[in-house]
C-alpha cells in the first residue's frame, strides 16, 4: 500500500493539476523566490483536505536576516519577497480562514566570535 507520495516539479505547473486532496502539503525554502503567491495559495488551499496542514519554511525577516543589512543573498534576484510571522497570520486569514497555528524561528547566533 502506498503511504507517501512525493511530487517534484515547479509548483506553478504541478499544484493546479493535482487531482487528490492531501493531509499535508509542504513548501520549503521557495516562497521567497516566486512571483505567483496568490495563485500558489489558492491552488494549495484547493488541494488540502478540510483539516489539512500547510507547512512552510522561509527565511524570516525577523531572524538572522534582520541582523544582516543589505545582504546580497536576501535581495532580488535571489529573494523576491521577505517574510514575517505577521505575513503568515494574514495569509492564514485571507486564504485559509484560520490563524497561524505556530511559527518557529531559528535562533540567532553570534558569529563575531571564534
């Protein structure tokens, strides 16, 4: 019996074509690179089961990136968008009619020493 199904491809191409509803959809380290956020969240909502979960990982503007002003890796063309917990609260309300369930931010370490 098949338990896990992994689908690899561009979300712009893959998500709208899915025929099955899923318990969990993950989006790791790519939202900051795309320019079709509205379509992504609408399509993702359509593919989630009623009590499904969308798990997202992005660089947080409130974390390490806030401490690195004008970091070349955090501006276009590398990152088109910047994300905060408030962004995800708004996305939850706008697209999923729910609030952000949980936000985990990686600790910021002092890189000056060593």
